[in-house]
């Protein structure tokens, strides 16, 4: 792969934790690349490391080995052109909506007069014009996530990473917000990466779906979704894509269950050997 050909690229990324004195692999040799303006979704079994992978792409965590590159250069820490939207909203309760959305610009040293113009622009884009004076405790879950999206957009990033961005809100609000994010993606032509467990959501939004295996996460398959937007969930190709991803994850779950059963048998045999020797 030529790193200069892609906006973002993960090369043989692995992550290990060492909490018990022995390395525990969480992610193993994950490689994929994203073109400018793509909408990608990461799906995989619960606990496989999707969010960890996203945090490493954001520069908020470091891989044990491998490399993450943005526009051909290594990502070694938080990057001004890479923003993240969190599942838990991560808003400052003591700041107003305007204060939260403008936080990144403030950190970058953008003058207040310029921050206000940019903040208002993105509050309008996410449907929160007129709510700038409110505090997070006065907002619904959907409104809080809109603030998070506006905050991510306000610093004018090239890549927006979203970690289960719709899972902490009710389905009706989530559906509305998904449509708005699809419109924002089309309008801004920025690159989006969404971690999700919702397969319909993935097929509805993504140009590219990266299916991960059980832990330690590896790339099981990468599927391109070439469907006209807005997408019809009843369309045969939509249904086919959904079934394909579901089959991949079901296969992975069944494999994991077999592995666990074999492990239990192995542990039982060891115990039996110990008892026989005692």
C-alpha cells in the first residue's frame, strides 16, 4: 500500500495489555485504508476492540506495534484534523452549548469573535440554533449528541471518528440523527468512521464496512457498499449486504463458542491430571 494514496491507513496495528504480568492481545495485525470522503463502519463482536481501535486512530491511545498514518504521516498523538464523537457525549457540564462546541477552537487559540461565528454555523447544521445558552443538564440525549457532533465539526477536521454515537439515545432520535449525519457527510465531504453494533445502521450509512473478528480483533472481511443514497432498507442489495455481515458475525460467534468449549475441556483435563497425580 502506498500511504500517500490514502487519507488514513492502519498498517499491521496490534494492541496488547499487560495487567496480569502476561501480555493479553486485544487487537492483532489490523490493516485497512480509507480514501478521502469515505464513510466507513467498524463492526464486530462485543468486546473485540472496536473502540480501542478508534481511540488509536484518534491518537488518544498508542498501538503496541504497527502504524497509523494520516495523509502519509504517522499519527503519534491527538491530531488537529482528526475529531472524535463519544458514545457518552463527554460534554463539560459547567459549559453552555456554545462553550462546549467552541472548546476545541479555544484550545487552538482561535479568537473569541471567530469562534462564535464558527460555533453558530455548526449549531445550525445540527439543528441547535437558539440553544447555545443552555447547559448539558437541560438537554435531551439526542441534543447532547448533536452538541458532540457540532463540537467535532467546529475545528474543521478532515476525519470524524464516531464511537457508538447513536447507541445511548432512543431509536426514534437515533434514526433522525443518522439521517442528519448522512446529510452532513454529503454536505461536508469529510471522512467519517463509525463504530457500531447495529448492522442496519452500518449498511445504511457506510461506503465501506470493516468486519472484525472476536478478540484479539483481526480484519475478517472488508465489504464495499455501493448503494444509492438515501438507502432503502427493503432493497434486495441492502438486505443481501445485511445478511452477509450477519453471517460473518454469526460464524465468528460460533467459532468463539467452540474455542471456549475447547478451553474448558483442556482445563478439565489438566485438573484431572492433577487429581490423578495427587
